[in-house]
C-alpha cells in the first residue's frame, strides 16, 4: 500500500501545525485538545521546520520540571525530520519509523508538506492489507 492511499483514508482536516514562537505549554494544550501525539512546527503551514511530540515534552519535563513549559516549541522540537512521499510504500515507512524510534512522519510533495502519517495509520493499513490477502487465499483454497 502506498502512503497516498493511507492519507486518503484519513479525515481530511489537513496537517496540524503550530508556529515557532508558541510555547511548549500551548503545544501541550493543543495536542491534548486535538487528541494527537505530535504537531508540525511551521511558519507558513506548508514547510516543516520541525516536529514536537508528546514524548519530547514528557522527556524534557522529566529532566527540568515544569519550567520547560514556558520555552518556545523550537527549543524542544526535533529539527532533523525524516520524511516520506506519497509514492513510498507503507512497509518502508514502517521500517523507517521503527528504526528511528519515532511515530509520526511528514509526507512531502517536493518542499510542500501534504500530510502527516502516524505509525498507527501505517499499522492499520497493513492489517487491512493482510486481511484482504487472507480472504483472497481462503477464496482460492475453497475454489471461489
């Protein structure tokens, strides 16, 4: 399955972004409100400058305590993004996520961000593929 197929199966509210000058506290509230695990940091909503995840916030809270909540998101975000394109295979995206130990990946079309997929999105798509393969094999065995 291709990344584009996964994106089409997701609700189309676009990529959730936050501007770089926002505080970590605002980001935490945003993540909670939207019930998502990460937000893209972007000045224009199309170019990804970084990504901030729940894990990033919790890790820093554990190190420094609540004082980190007043920092800007740029101090805590991951700046070196691993991205994919719509034509990438889901299995290769899953391998990159597993190897890099991260759960969210921006989907790019050139320099423009067109989506964000999570490891949950990819696993759901893969399970769907496996179910279809199972049904097809059972049909072949049964002579249908």
